[in-house]
């Protein structure tokens, strides 16, 4: 099924699928099989050996402001994203221990609210490129700055379970083998 079928409601697959060919897609640092919507909702570019989703432009796509944060509510944020998202669950040592499932938004569509920044601490490991920010009071990681890649720079990963109820209509879960990246 197309990512667009989950975001905009279209269920038309283009010639890649009809011919039995799948493109490899990329969101953040997560790879997945991409079936492009023939209605033209997904915009992507071929970069190197990877198809990169650059935007979703369907007029049927509903974007909303998601609010969320940590357990004690000292860290609060807003993120603009579709009401239906594709989130990734990762099995790297950090994500596996935290049970993290996240979707990505451009940094320009994310903002910290109030005095949230003063309550954030940062944890890094491995290459120290991903910044796992957590509340210094309750310890919850409600978002993090993922590894930067030329294909998808400047994104924030939003932890699905930390989004306030009411704005996420559908979350499709994809699995990523982050353990092999460590």
C-alpha cells in the first residue's frame, strides 16, 4: 500500500508496483519500500541509489498542529504534520530500551513552547550525531534530533506516544534495523 493511501486516502499505485518493481524510499535515516501514488501526492527525487521523499502535496492531505511533550509537562512543543503519519520503530540499543516509535517533521515545522528548553538535557552515543533530548525532571524523551543525512537534513523525530490525544488519526508503523547501524 502506498504511503499516500495512509496520508491522503489515495490507493492508486504507479507503474513501479504494477510492473512488480519497488523503489527504495528514505525518510530521516529510515529506509523503507516506497510505492508511489499515481495521483502525484508524493514528490520524490532519485539521489544516488535512494528515492528521497521531498514533500506530500495532495489537496486531500490534512495537516494539523500536534501538541505534545513530556510526562511532567515542563517540556512542551508543537509540530505541524499530517494527521496520518508513518512512524518508525527502531531496534537500536537506545530505541529498544525506550520503546521509541517516532515520525519525522522538518525542524521548520517544530517549535519548543514556553520555557521548555531550560528543562532539556541531551544524551548521545555511538557517533554522537543523534541528539536524544530528555526532560531533566521526569526523564521522558518526547522528541529527538536524528542523525543528519544529505538526503533529509534538519528533521526532528517526534515520539508518537508523546503527542497529545486528538490530532493523530492514523499511525502506520514500519520497522527499522538500527541495531545493524550501531
